[in-house]
C-alpha cells in the first residue's frame, strides 16, 4: 500500500492510498466515521479481478485537511485532482454507506471519466419527493441527522454534548465483526482520531444539497442494499433505483447495514464483467 499526502489546488492536503496494482482503477469511498484506507476484505477478489484501489481520507478525517461546507460535488473535485495526479483517466467508483452517496456524486460530476459505480447502502438525497427520508432509521440516527439539519454549529454542539450513537447491532452484525469484516472496526476506530469534523461534515452533507444530481448519472450503477438496514433504510436504495435510469438494485431481505458488505464481492464481479 502506498500512502501519500497530496496538496490540492486550494492548499488543502488529502491523505491518499493506492494499492498500485491492477488494470482497472477503482476509487473507494468510505463510510462515516471511517478512515479512507481501501477495503482489506476485498483485496483477494480485487487481485483476482485485476482491480487497483485508490482512496483518501475525506476532508476532516485522518491526514486530510478539514473542509467546512463540503458536498458530494466538492469531494468529486478532490477525486478529479487525485486521478490527475496519478495519471488516471477513467475509473470506477465503489462506496459503502455514506461513501456510496459520495461515489454517486463523483459519477454525477465527472461524467465520462467514471466507467461504473457500485454502492453498498447508499443514502438518497435529503428532501426529495417520494421518500420519507427518516422512516425506518434507528433512533440515534434520526437524532444525529436532525441535529445536522441545524447546520454545522448545531451539529458540532450535538457531538460535544457527549451523546452516544447506538447503531442497534444485531447478533448477525456481531458475528460479521468476528470475521474478515472486523476490519470495519479498525477504520472506524481511527476515524475520529483527528477530531469530530470528518463526521460532522459528513452528516451535514447528507442533509444538505449535494451540488449535483444523481439522476443524471450516465455510467452503469449497481446498488446493493439490505432490507433490515436501520442506519440507511432500504427505501433509500429503492428511491435511487427508481430515479436513476442506469441503476440496478439488488435487495437482500436478511441483511443489515453491516452484513450487506458480504455481498461486495458480487459487486466487484459485476464491475469486472461490464463491457
């Protein structure tokens, strides 16, 4: 794994990861609150399929400079600078949880540069017609994201209050964490080391305009979502599938927000088999 600090055109720094091998470049977009390291549990599949992982800590996480007010569209601009610095023209995007929404933002903004997008439990834009955005979400998630609706300062105060987030893990989730996908705990553990601003700015970005429109994406899209997801309810995946013309939705009745990652290999196979 190559790790570098890239200085962007506005003077900010992004901490970038690059596995450096593979014929097909794929940008990984991490969840909240995580570091941006590429997904180790998928390395074996990516070696087999010839995929090269590139990623970075989103602004405010790890070694990347905080960027108040960032959006899906502004982070897509960061991806463009990373791709240019690495000499990469076209690439795919993959994202988990909120990172799935950032992956869709990249595809919407960068158009022809994105050959395909795969998401696991992506969030739909807030306030869109035909979606009860909070319906089915765990109580902690509703409270946290309603605080984000008040803006960055309100969300900052919410996080400083000492409130604890309860993801309401299931027995299946705990079993998942005992295996290779225990890696999620590793990247989550380091996600807040640099402070709370990565999480704060993520959550604010989920409830404010993206700065781009996912329904305009022209690249093929595969949306994977578990019907037992209480963090990002499966209605978000259904809304995206219904409104994005190039999207295919695969729903998994028995899977949660966490166990959906066990289907990520199938998403990579789909990506590899595209013409």
